[in-house]
C-alpha cells in the first residue's frame, strides 16, 4: 500500500529554522517531492530528491534517505510569507506516472 | 516550467448537473493529470489523461463520473457529471515536465 506521514501542524517564529519531516511507505519509488501551497492557491514545486542526501536551494533544503523511507524539508530564515501548507509527495510508479501526496503540514510563522 | 491555465476558476452548481473544466498548457506535454483536493485535505489523483487514448483512472474514480478528453498535447478537459455536494472540491490540472509535476491554478467547485 501507500502511506505518507507528515505532522499536521507546526509553528515557528520569524527568522528561525524549521524542519518538516515526511516518512513514506510506497510500492516503488521514483523520487520525492516537496510542494508549498498557500491557502486558496495551487501547489508550487519546491524540491525533488531521487538520490540520498541534501539538496539545497536558497533558504530551502530537502533531505532524503531511501533506506529509511524518510525525508525532511528545512526552511531557514523564516519569513511571514512562508506560512503555508507543505506537501510531501512520492513518485511511486515506473516512469513516474503519478504522485502520491501526504496530507500536508500547515506551517504558521509568527512575528 | 509550463504555464497552465484552467477554466472556470470557480463555479457554483446545482446537484444533478455537470461541469466541464478546461486545462490549457503553453507547451506540448505528454502527460497531463487531474487531481482533486477536498476541503482541508491533500491532493488525490483522479486520472492520467493520455493523448490519443483513453484516460487511466485511479481506484475509486470512474469514467462515467469523470469523463476526460485529451484531444491534443496542450489541452484536456475533465467533466464532473451528475454532481452532488460531495463533489465540492478544488480540481487541479497538472503536467509533467522533465522530472517534475506542475499544477494549474485550480477550479473551485461548490455544489449546492
């Protein structure tokens, strides 16, 4: 079966660092994705990991451990505009034909 | 990344009616997908829209309820048929480019 777990909600302070974890159990693995979704808007692509290790992109970094079925999204120097839902998704089929999404983590950044 | 547009952006419909949602991409893409996001939930894949062949539906979704067209490599439609209030949701078109899926702005549907 497919199972992707994320915390439901997290809170953090402006300027801080926050780590959002994602664990997954899927039939097949063809990459792990992080998306940001502001309320009332469509998801926006943030990062893609297919090999173990850390991918850094500005204030955002994403880590993957395939053996542990684990990923995290690290947000540094938090800003108020980072308040959003963060969705972990796994590409689980050969040829990457579909994504399975976690339920998302709502992040609230306070002043 | 591809620029994706959807029409309508939102609609309020009566139960028993049908609504067709259009998705237009500014470049040719092989794979297009339709997702649903119910209130407070994450995204669920409805089907993969294949150009030149029938759509591939996920478990729990059937062609009679969600017929899909894919007449060319830049366009697709999803119809929500015989709607009920449970169909109230955001419907999102998505395309695959290189190794990533990108999403359209979504269609917000409210069924009364």
